[in-house]
């Protein structure tokens, strides 16, 4: 029994060293060449859409963190078993490390735009892990070992684990932060002429406690993407290529993009995975260059009904070409709420398209626009069963009071937000229990491309009550009460909450 325990500890120490060394080497070769990142990326790309939906619903925006932790736990169990088996036959331990190496190298080389040296971190980690396993097993403190031999083994294994863990975390931290923060901080955003700015009405935000602010702060804006590690691309390295079914291929650098005519608009983005009443939605002030202007320069050929936007990490989204050229303020955004795009929100450049869910439009870390057709190419989420075109559905949400709240009897302010991007909200109604629908007060908005705050004063009576909200767009269409999940094209239903009035 003692031999098994020490074997398991030796396996864990060897695995920790392998990962720590791999992360250190990935500082030089790029964060995406790390075995944890590359294997995690393969898992993200390979699991069924239903599993991803479950992960988002359970872990929300921490789904990728949960995947990383889960991968480490699985690797730790594998390492412990290999260490135990290696106490009987040393070759089994080396075979286990070789399996780790083969899986990590294959995953790293399979990633989009992987450099030829992507194998280096995993190979270096595997060799280091094998050396540590050999060293520790050579001093194995088995059942017949003396007390001093056991103490030495425990100290050696513990120190090795601690150093490897610190080195791994420090390497990951450094590899994901070097260079890009300073580059972003040095960006001097170009000014936007007044006639290309959509001013914010002074009464757009009610400023009520619990009500989502009209402008979502950058740090509070939802984050949903497929990148296990946030891509780190400097403005100097960034280039956009517009190609495919075009008369003229166009390539643009970041400095050239900043010299083009800019617009500034408030636009609400929403994730198709957002449940009714959910928080995967936010409104921000975006600055950028109209996509239509760039497409006009490239001159799409007949039949090019889809623009495929591609991220530096290989993610793709397919947007109808007609939507990008119908006059709406679709843009290549360089700024968010008055500052260069946050790195996690797509720095240096991302797509922002009002009226479409993000999975078909809001590509971050954008490097390509390819003109093609829906018949010829299925983008990332379409291959996984989601609808090819994702217009945002009319939705509304109660923000205050919260579900399960206990307000006092008397006047209670009910408030929330409603959205129907690029159609606009014309009416919001609230119902108390099974009573009549009451029209809420709508606050002004800068355009039809943002969500809209609404308020309603309610004379609350003691007891338990259910509050329900629904909205209608400017076309006269009222959101449906039919309940449907997010897949395949967005959730539907009315948002309701229950309160107990004192």
C-alpha cells in the first residue's frame, strides 16, 4: 500500500513538471501551443453542441475555466495511476508519458495557423516529466523503506510539485500578457466627426438600483467565445484580408484602418445562448469603420451571399452579405466605450453587427472576411446544428425587483430592459398575476439598435405575486409567449418573476 501511495505521488510530480515546463516553453512559442490549451481547444471543437449548451447553462461564462480544471483533474488521475503502475514496471510510466506527449503534440499541430514548432512545449514537457519520474522512482520509498528515506521522498516530491505548479502558473500568466497590454495602452484613437456620432439622450438611463445601466461597463460586458486562451495579437501584427468571391482582394493594416472614416454608435449585442431573462446581453458605445465601405471597395461578385468572418484562432461566423450592405451600422470596431477594445473583447479589431446574434456576426480578433455563399460554406456553429442566419428576437426582462424579492406594500417601481435590435422597441407591457396588461413608460434611446429601459409604478398589495413582461417592436410584432430553448436560433417566452410583498 505504501508503495502505491509513493508511486501515485511520483506520477503527480512528473505530470506537474511536464505541464510546468510545457507552459514555460509556450512563452516562446505562443500560448496556444501549450498542451493544456491545445487539447482543450480540440475538446471545445469536438464535443456535441448539446454538451456545450449544458456547459454554458451550468458554468455560465466560466465554462472554459471549468474545462481547464477538469482537464487538469483528469490528467492528475491519469498520472497517479501511471505512477502506481510504474512502481511495478518502469516502462509503463514512460509509455504513459509518451501518450501524454503524442496527444499534446497532435492537438497543438492541429490548431488553426499552428506554427511548425508547435510540438516543442509538449515534447520538452514530456522529456522533463520522464526525467523526474525516473529520478523519483529511483529513490522510491516503498514498504521496506526507512523513515528517513520516506521523508526524503515526500520532501522531494512535494518540492517538485510546488515548484512545477508555481512555474506553470507564472508561465501561463506571463505568456498571456506580454506585449499586448502595452501595445493597446499606446493606441491613440482617432476622433470621430460630430455628424458621424450618435449622441446619447440624457434620459436614456433611469439610474434605478438593480436596473441594468443603459451602457454596460466593459468589465461587466458578457464574454462568450470558443477561445480557451484569449488570443494576443498586437496592432502591428494585425492585418485584415478581404478575399473570396470579390472583384478586388483587399488587405488592410491597423494603422490604415484607423485612417479611414469612422462612426461611433451605441449597439446592443446578444448571445444566442441567452435564456429568457438571462444576462448574456450588453449595450456599449462602439467606434469603427463601416463594413459596407470595405465590401464596396472589394466589390462582391454575384452569388456571394455570405461573408465569413474569421478569427485569428480559426473561429468562423457567417453573415448575410445583404445585411452588411443594407444601411445598418455594421462595423469593424476598434473601440468600446471610449477606449481601445479590451483584449478579451477582440483587440485589435472585432465585428459588430446590430440585429444579429453574435454567433453569426460578432467575430472577435478578426483577421479575414471571405465572400462566399451559404450553399458552399457552413461556419463554426452552423456545423454544430445552429441556424445559418440568426436575427435577434424581440425580448424583454424584469431587472427590479428581483425574483424572490420581498418589497414592502405600497408603491414599487418595476423596471427592466427590452430589445429588438434594428427594429426597435415600441411598447412594453407588464402584467401582475392574471390581471390586465399595463403599458410601461419607455425611456428614450439613440437608435433602434440598442436595448431600451422601461419602468412601471405598481401599487403593491401584501401577498405573493407574479410579474410578467412582454414587448412589441416597431413593426407591431409582440414577442411570443411560446417557450423555446436557445437552440437553434434563440430562446423565446415571456420573463416572469415571483415576489412576496410584506
